[in-house]
C-alpha cells in the first residue's frame, strides 16, 4: 500500500523524505558529503650535481658549515680541502637550505703494476634533523653514477655509521694491505683502516698504494 507525503508517494522503507537511503552505521550515506581527508605535505627537495668551479662562494660556505654540524666539529680544514676539485652532489629543500652533501674527486692508486684512476668519495654528510630519510642514499647514488661514468673504480674511507650505508649499497671492504706513495717513497700502513671500494675487481694479494696528500691519506 502506498502512503502519500505532501501529495507525493512517500519514500520506500529505509529512505528519508528526500530519497536518501540510509546505510548501516559505519558507511557513508549517498548524497552526504564526507569531510575531506587532511592533506599530508611531502618534502620537496632538489638534488644537484656540480663541479667545485660551478659552486658559488655561499654554496661552498654552506657545505663547509654542514660538515661542522654533521661531524660535531670534528671535520678539519684538510678534510674539507680533500673534497674540493671534483663533482659535488647537493640536496636543498624548497627554501634553499642545504640538507645533504657529498663529493667525488680524482685520485690515483698503484696496484699490481698498474696506475688506476679512481673516484674518491669525500665529505658525505646529512643535516642531523634530516637523517634517516634516505638523503644519504640519494647523495651516494649521484656520486656512484659519476664513478661509473668517469673512473675505473671508487674508494672511500668510512666511519662506523657510514659503513653500514655504503656496504648496503654494494661497496666492499678491501681485504689486502694498503700504503701510500709518500715524499720519500713507498710507506706501508699496516694499522690503517682498509678503504671501501666500488666496482673493483682487484687481487688482494697485491698492496694498494694511494697517492700522498696532507692530512689523512685515506
């Protein structure tokens, strides 16, 4: 039997006078707008690669300052100088603030009678409040591309914390002896922490001799 509401047939059972069918609790009703979900803002960062000569004085100052913050003031002027003259990878946020940095510079190693051109990674750091967000991996990915394209292999000296990142990316610890070609000739370094290598297929029974420099040789 039809019932009439205001001269028109009343809605079917379960619908209100506007024809909107009710739903069990927990389901949105047809024709009823639900509040929009809150928008979650994502960080908008920019990764850039540039040679030292293409960086401004301000950019170099920012990178140097980042080293002091990230390494708790345990980053010497020699350490900074070692990262100059090559290709830098930098990540800035949308305001232009520097979040992460790394560099790869050219060096030479002697191994088994060969002089190899290597890309040596230096000055990798992430701002402390942005760590554990993948920025270090992005920096390393950019530098590894440079090594693959321009060098015979890559090398770096890692802290304990940094080594976990590098090893997870495929860097391998050198298992042989290391030394350097110093001002007076070959200097063997039996107490030196072995470097990590990228893309290397070298016989560890032959010593790895790297070029000399002020500060830490490796």
